[in-house]
C-alpha cells in the first residue's frame, strides 16, 4: 500500500503541522462578530483550513462556526468529524501547554490527544490517499468543529447549513471501534443558601463541567476564622493564605475527563470533606458541606442522589461535579453525567437530582447534553473499521465497545467514534501534561488511511 509508505515519508511534516495547531490556545473565549466562540477557536480553525488549502484540498469556512476540508468525487461522502477547540489547560503543567514539546518519543501539549493530534492524523490519512491517487468512488470530507468541549454550537451550525456526509467516524476517543455512547446531561444545580450565618464568604472551584476539578478555593472572613479551620493548611495538597482580612484556603486535586471521574481527584469534594470535619458545629456552612458529602462528594456514579443507573451494554452512570461558585443567596454546582444506553431517561435523572437537593431547594437547569448513541456492532461500517484496525495493529482480541464520553458521532447518522487513543495508552485527555506517543500517532494515521480507502471504495457500505 503506497499510501502507508507516504505517511511514513511525511512523519516530520505531520508533527510540524500539529505543532502549529497546538501553539494556538483554542479554549472557548468571548464571542465576537467574526469569532462566535472567541479568537482562539477561530484562529485554530483558520490555521487548519490553511493547511488544507496549501495541500490542494477544497476548503469551506462556515463563518468560523465550523469548516471542512474535502477531496474526491461521487454521490456519497465519507465524513470525519473532529474539533479544534480544547479544554482549559488547568495548572501544574511541567511545560507550556501551548508549546508542543517533542522529546523523540512523545508530543506534549494541550490538544495532542484531544483532539488536534487525532484530527491531524486523519487529515494526513486523507492526504496520503489523495497524493497517491487511490481510486475512490466517494468524496472524503474532514469537518472541524470549534466548541465541542463546551456546547456543540459550531457543529450544530454546520448541520443546519450544510448537507452532512452519509457515514463516517470521529477520531476523538479510543480504538478499536466505539459503537455505543452514553447519554450526557450537563447543567447547574442551584441551591438556596444564605451566607449570613457562616464565616465563608466565597467558594469557587473547577475549570469546566467535563473536567474533574483540580482546584477549589474557599474565602473566609478573617475575623471569624478558627484555628481549627486554619489547620487545614497542614494537610497535603491544601494551602492557606491570609490577605486583606481574609483567609484563602485552596485544595489541589487531580484533573481527569468528566466521563472517567475515578481517574482524577475532585478538589471540590476534598475541600468539602475537610470543612465538614473542621468548621464549628454552629456554622451553617458545615451543615452544607456535610450535605454535599452525602449527596455528591466522592460518589462517582451518583449514588448519593439515587441515580446510579446501569445497563449490561454500557455499565453504570458516571457522575462528575465539575464546578462550584456562589452568589449571596445561592451555591451553584455544575454537574456532568453520562447515563446508560437503556433503562433511564434524562427527565428521571433530573427529577431525582431535584428531590435529592430539596433540603436546599435545589433546582437543576440543563445546559447541554446528548441522547445515547447505538450503531449495530455487526454492521458493515463497524466491520470495515475493525478490519482496518486489525490490519495495522495485528490485534484480533479487542472488541467493539461502548463509552461514557460523548463525541461528534452523535451529530451525524451512521457515525461512530474511532481512535485515536489505543487501549493501553495512558489517558491524559483533559489532564495536565497531555501527550501522545509519536509511534501511536503514526499508527492512527495508517489505520485511518486503510479505513478511509475501504469506506470510499467499497461498492456498498450502508444497507438502504
């Protein structure tokens, strides 16, 4: 297969192009007239499209909401759905998260695993087929979204304004093939709380709903603080600072993807665990912390709220407390949940959250999410993708699977998640020091090339 050799010959160019994308901080920012999700996502989209233009592809920019890179002819189109935005870097990186570090084995930087690295691997797979003149009967189109991590507005705009491909994949998860994705609920539980009867003045933690928070800070009135509360600073991963008559207590956690909260350490829950022990009994925030620990806390499946649903295909609900903040009369807790494919609806889950937080007149407002996804694991789409994976890796043991993460596969009919992380890779998505192994990036590009060749050349892929 000449196109696989072509990929090997263009390894350094692929790495160079990825470095250009990593250098752009594409966390969603303040919208502008020509940048619906901020300057960073816009610049990343434009940079990727410029790479496609350089290499002779047809490109299309849909008002910086999304864009695409396409080649080939035919009545049907194979789609690849990726995104150029990233989650916030968070703290404690060993390197600049927006300067890609190449140590000869790994490429490190925010977006190397999620999703700029996989997107560039898929792009080079397309380019390899184009440059080696493979005979195809369908078009191949790479669609690039700009706010996948925060709301899907870019992809939704694309779906409304342009005909979607007929089938395809998103390189934004794991190999071998993901045929099922849990449903997602993201929203804020607004709890009534009067800050008059507490030493606590402010509480803030977390960077994004779908990240395990790596920090939580509580600001306390210096005239009311007790020595016992200040002693929290002697604990590992806690810091106490006194300034301007206030005491600032910060807990340090370990970030992880919200679909796998067990891989991180939730700083908000760490903070509440200690405040429930150390605050005076008469302080009303102690009671709130005890309540939080009981109904949310370190419950990775929502057990405290009675929402730990599960099914045989996809397992238990995943529950993540992503952020916390307050006003004078409320404490807002942002939740991100991944619920099973079968046996429960989002309405049932929201109802139980409200009942479980009724002590503080909890009112949950859903701000985002998706329905569950299921594609026949015995169908030809999955079979073709599995075959490409097996040809490149020699792995015939791994089977198609389901995940808790939500991907762009839900934005298009006949679409599944497909790599680029391998099952034995270290998962650093949404974590500090995110990185991808160079050999695995090359393997992914080759798997995608084999898969795209077959998807775009076989006589029939879908049963119609």
